[in-house]
C-alpha cells in the first residue's frame, strides 16, 4: 500500500469524518446483513449534532429505492467492516414510520419524530 492510501485509511478511521465520506457507507445489522447505505445526514443547526442518517435500500438502478431516517444515536461505526452497524432487522426497518421522500418533507414534525424514536426505542436527539 502506498503512503497516500495509508494516509487516507488513517484519516477515515479517526474520530471525525466529513459528511461526504459518510454518504454511500454501508449499514448492516448485528447479524451482518446489509440493510442499505447512508444517502444523507440531517444535522440540527442550533446544536450542530447529527440527528438522522437517511438510509436508502432496495431498488434496482435507482428505481423502487426506499429511504428511512435512522436516529443517529443508534448507529455504531465498525472499523473492521468500514461501515455502520445497527441493532435491528429488516422487519423492524420495514415497520418504521415512513420518511416521505419529497422536497417539502417536514423534518421538524415532532409527532413523526416521536413515533420514529419510539419505534427504534432511542431517546430523541433534542433531549
């Protein structure tokens, strides 16, 4: 491995990562099943904390692709896998409150956010 690749690898396993490096990262469950990839992250502007990861899954050539918002607190980065691990299965994911993939989706809708956090059994990021 050349010095440039070693430097890149060292930067990617550090504590901080650029948002554009998170996009496209695999998300697996604890059984090792690939659930999808991170398509975007949603950051709370006042606190600077990442609130959600928008995960895409399924589909073929971009058609029929689904998206789910995952509370950031439930993702754990695994350096050996080079991706994120969540403690849920496909059934739990499919039963989660829907994320409406439109430009006018109200990310600040507290009812939707409350149901999402209750479904995944993690405390809301605003607490």
